[in-house]
C-alpha cells in the first residue's frame, strides 16, 4: 500500500545512466585501476603492504601464511574477493614481473612459463627490504589517514615512500576509457635523475636521459632505438621495441645453435617455445633441427639447434620477425595526480615525486619538532622540581589526593598540567645527582635538536639536501646494475635480412614468366648429355633468359624497348624445377608488347661502374651506374632507340675493359671500352659494329686477355676460342668470323667469355637444362664448326646459355659466382 509520506521523483533514464556510469567510471579510475603518482601503488597494493606492516611482517621477521595476509586485508581494508588481493600480492613477489619485488615470498609464486601460483594456504610471505623503505616514518604524521570502509580503523591515503616506486617498478592497469602501462626502471638511474632535478630543476629531457636513458626490465633483453623512449618521456605516450638477448654458438662438426638467455618483458616463455615449434612444424621457419628449454636456477637458456646448412643470423632474424623474441611495449605514463588521471612526461613524474618527498620530510620535521618541544617542556618542569626538591616533596606529602598535589604544583611553581603530572610520575631514583645530570644533558641536546629542526623548516634547501641524502642511502642499499641494453635502431633488420643470401638461377620465358631456383637443383653432367627438365612450358613458350644472382642483389631488368626496371632477387617467386613461374607483368610494370632482354645483378649503385648496352642494330652506349639509382614504379629510360631497333644486351663494367660483340650470323668484333664515351640515360649511343644484311647482334661480352669465348648455336653445337684470336679493332668495324653458321650448327644464340674452372648451363626452348664443365670443351680456332654441346630432341633448339663461375669466400672455400650474361 502506498505510504503517503513517501515521494516519487521522476528522472530521465538518460540522465540517471550518465550519472551512474560516470560515478562507476571514476570509482574504477581512482579506486582500482590507476596508480597514485607519489607511491606508485593502487589501493589494493597499498592496503596489502600496510596490513603486513601492521602485522609486523618485516624483512627480518619470520614468514607468515599468505592466507593470513589476504584474510586480514579483507577484514580491515579491502572487502573484495580474496583472489583479487592474492593476485596482487603474488605479482609483487615475482622477480620476473617486478624489477624490485616488494614482497619476499616463500613457496610457489608462479613462473615465467605461466605456471599459476600455489593456493594462498600453501605460500608464505613477508615484506622485502626495499618495501620497508616505502613505510619509513609512516608513524610520524607524514601522510594523511582516512577511516577504513567500516570506520573501525584508519588507513593511509598514500605511503611516505622513500623510493620512486612508480618508476622503478612501473604499473599497468585498464580503467574505464583509459589505461596505464608504465615500464620499470633502474633504481640507480632514477635516483641520479632525481638528484639532477633537485640540483637543476630546469634540466632538459636530454640532460635527464644522460643519467636515465630508458626503461630497465626485470627480464633484461634489448630495447631497439631511442625514438620511442624519447617520445614517451616527452609526451607520456610512446612505443618501444624489445628484442631477446640471443647468442650464436658453434658446436663440434660445424653445426651451430642459437641460445636465448633473456626474453622481452611480460612474454610467456612456454608459449614462446611452443610458437617456435609450431612455426617449424608448419615450415614457416626452416633450418631448425632441435628446440629445448635448458633453463634452471642459474637462469634462462632456450637452445635452438640449427641444421648444418642453415645460416644462423637469417634464422634468428626470422624468429625475431615471427615470434615474441621481438615484441613491442606501449608506454602510457598515466597516473593519479591530486585524485585526477593525468598523462605525465618523465620530468613531471620525477618532479611530482620530489614534491611528495618535500611534503613528507617537512611533515616529519614538524612532527619531530613537536615531540622535541613537548619533551623539552617536561624536562623544564623536572628541572624546576629538582631545584625546589624539598618544597615539592613537602607539598606532595601534604596533599590528600593526586589532583590536589597537581593543582598545588601548578599554583606554587607556575607549572603546566603536563609538567605537574610528569613531576608526580617521577621515580625516586631520578632524585640522585647522576639522574639529574642526565636530565640536564638531555635538555641541552633537545635544545640543539629543536634549533636544527627549526632551521630545516626555515630553509627549503636543507629539505632538498635531506631528500638527496636519503635517496643516496636507498641507492647504496638497494641499487643494482642495469639489465636491459639500449641499442641503436640500426640494429633492426630489413626484409632481406630474413632471406638467406645464396645464388639463384633466374629464368624468364618467351611468354613472360619468371622464377628463381637453386643451382644445386641441376646436377652436373658430361658434355653431350640430354639434360633434365628445368621448367614446364607451354608448347608455344620457351625460355629466353637465364642468369645467376644473389638473393640480396638488385636485378636491373632491361627491356627491348630500352627501359630499365628494378627488383630484388628475393622478391622473385621461388619454384621447383618443373614450376612454370610467375608472369613478370605481375612483378614489373611493363607494357604487354615489352620483353625483358637483359638482367644485371647489382649490390650498390656508384659512379665508378658503368652500364654498357648494345642493340640489335649494333648501336652501343655507356652510362654511369649511379644514373640508375632512382627507380620509378613504371621504370625509366635506359637508351633511346631508333624505330624498329631493340635493346639486346646490357653489361656492368669498370670503364676500362674490352668489349666483344657477337652476331647471329657468326661475326664478332673486339674493341676497347674507352672507344665509347659515357652518355646520359636518354642518349642514343654510337655504332658498335657494322652489320651485314639480315644480320643482328645476339650478344655482348666484357672480356679480358687469357680468357676464351664460348659460342653456342641453336642446333646444340658450339666451341671455345682463345680471346687472343679476336684482334682488337676500332669501334664500328665489320668484325671477324666467329663460327660457321651452316645447316648443322644453325644460327648463333649466345656468346660467353669462360675459363676452364667454369661450368656451362644450356637451356632449350622446350625447357631442357644441362650443366657441363667448360674444361670438357676443348679450345679450337675461330673459323671452325665446333662440337656437340647438347643432344636435342626433334624440333627443339637451344634458347639460352649462361656461365656458372666459382670464386673463393672469406674462408678460402669455393662458392658460386654470378654468371656473366
């Protein structure tokens, strides 16, 4: 039944929802999720530490059950779920979560592998030595106290905190509409930064970072670059990249292994190892033969054994790329300042802690001054009593009650009530001469103390000196070395660092398909063999271009239209021996009627090398390599061509070599490169060889004395001839006979300058490939027919030829070199 005394108030639901949600959000922000800037603690953490202090669980006392801590904290200060309290307690005891643990735990408090802690009935704890620094002087009116939830006792709103806990241990939390993620730092460095700011309040961020260069995580590892740190310290927000600390060790038998002994902060080691194993199973990372965790009490040790042919740095870079061996940490310096959430720069965080310590020291000094003055006041009364001892004794003896004696002392000797009560409480032994001297001595010391305390309150510089002194004491007692290295961002890796550097066979078909494949796929055969299938092609398609290049090289692709395009070798899709490859139009922006006629592997673009180009009509041109260093999406002009002419070949030279041009009808001309002056990219060039009717240029070589020229004809025949048999002429002549191009040989398809240690690779229009040692092809004179190099099937013809050379690596071992195209 409706009570007439009750009153119904109408409210809009939107207004009530808004008010209630704001109240809830502020409760979460202020009372749960964000740390206080002064002591770096959230309410639950502060209540746990204060409760342990009240229970006497100091670092030099026996451990007590965590159940007692949790229960007492719930009972007095934090009436919430026990797991919320226990989880907070556990984190403060984990040395991989806290840079300076505030709880000294005994028992299973979890692990970096993500193992959960034991139940609180099994674990024990006490405050750590450094946590006690947060409670020093809490009983000297240094901080405000407020009633607890049921007003049965009081709790501190903040701890006095002699250590800069917010910075040295960091904090993380998610509130409503905001989050905090403050990284831990090194105590020594933070103390040095605080002292710097005390001495020089206007110090710049750059000066502060000279002593406090960046975060210092409990798990060590490396921070890559300083830009993210600077941004976070300047604005309160930033992102840093953390990379595991890994070493490459060489084992017996030439095998290697990667040993990881420090991982990024907040990374679960067990999950990390599982992710690596998963990538190996899925073949996303190759080269790993074994993976095991050898971590023990001595420290972390993750061992990644590699296969014998694996390149350790490439595998390590792949692990950095695909696993949490390299992780990011988003810094959000959000904390409560005067009860409100604020984003804080590093200097502001340090200055706010200094202000907190100034208030603590000042309040402590006032408290100690009051205590000293009160004691001096009592001693002054005791001295009066001792100076009039007989009269005082007679007055007390004559009094009927203590109240009468008190009032009599106050009236007769001008004492205060406090002094009178102190005289009445005196013991007889204090009437001796020795005890009287002690009172005089204590009084004199108190007068000095009072003067000193008053001088502190009068002089702000003395307050700062005390703060510095106490900070140095904390540093000396609890400071340690930095664990996390900060390395330059150049230590980061490019995409190509994930790719093993090795030589690849690159093939381009007449139909415009390209692929790369390892040269080891093709086994060496003797001259005259039938070869193996190198690519599946359509009946109307055949391989036109073949060359060797490192995966880290640029490939300059020259087209028959006189344009040049760029591509990294590792960007070319890798396929098996029978794979068709990928349409080159999907990799380069070339027109449908444009065809790739030459490719040059280049590592760097400089002005000391040149690109020499020759066209079908015998025009030759030389341009500095540096002129090709600025690629455009659609390519750039390499040479301007006459109508109907096509670019046939392009070579890399040093500017002082010799050029040999070969034609389809078996002619060749040799002349010095210096006969061709350097020209700009868009120039047309000069005549290199004068051609007979229907003849065209099919190749060009950069040759040296002592070499031999390999000439290959379309019917599978060819020969080697000493370069010396081709006399040096002037540019623009008709040349000399190179090989007879009769019905047996067919027309010439390619020329290569070779030496005995080289190998020859031939590929036919039907995709057959053969490797053959050059030493098996004897050297014969120019005007001869040559010998069979490959046995062709009916209707098949040789399409391309490449030279596979050898050079010595740093260890003196032979390794493949790029072919001269």
